[in-house]
C-alpha cells in the first residue's frame, strides 16, 4: 500500500477549511491542498494528483456529488479515494453519497483532534 501524503480538501466555509487543514497538517503530518469550490478542486487535482480527497457535500455552484462525478471523468483521477464531509445525517443521504463511490463519510461538526485518525482509517480500508 502506498503512503498517504497529499490530501485535497474541498470546503467552501473558510473557518472549517482552516481548522481541518491545521488538524490534518499538524496532527496528521499530511500535505493539505485546500480548495474553496468544485471547479478549483478539479483544477488543483489535475495539477497535483492527490492521494486522497476530502469533499464537502453542500457547496454553491458545484456541490460535492457533482464535483466527484467530474473528478471521476478526469484521466488519472478516477481511482483517487474520496470521502465526503457533511452535516447531513439522514441514512438516505448517507447511502446516496456512498453509492457515488465514496470511501466514507465524516460528519460535521467533526473533532479536529481525531480528524487525521479518521482519514487514516478510511485510507487503511484501501
């Protein structure tokens, strides 16, 4: 299994983006590439080919599911593992997200102290 180093983190809320990025970098030791939109995420992913993508579900313009579908059509990105981060909690919503091919779902609000561990768990399932 290859090492998890580069995480593309797509989140439109600047406060959540800052907290999660710090948690993943400081506690997880990961290189985090934060993006604020689906379009930015696609461009960034093309440029760096991340090892893992953390993807917000509810974003303006292009939501998380639409972003994932677009990423899956990109050469070299179709197999990059993705986990959604969301405040959605209904089982039907979770099932739909997992059916899109997500490795898992991280609920918001999340605990910054355990976020890196949760990502590591999802990575370890590969």
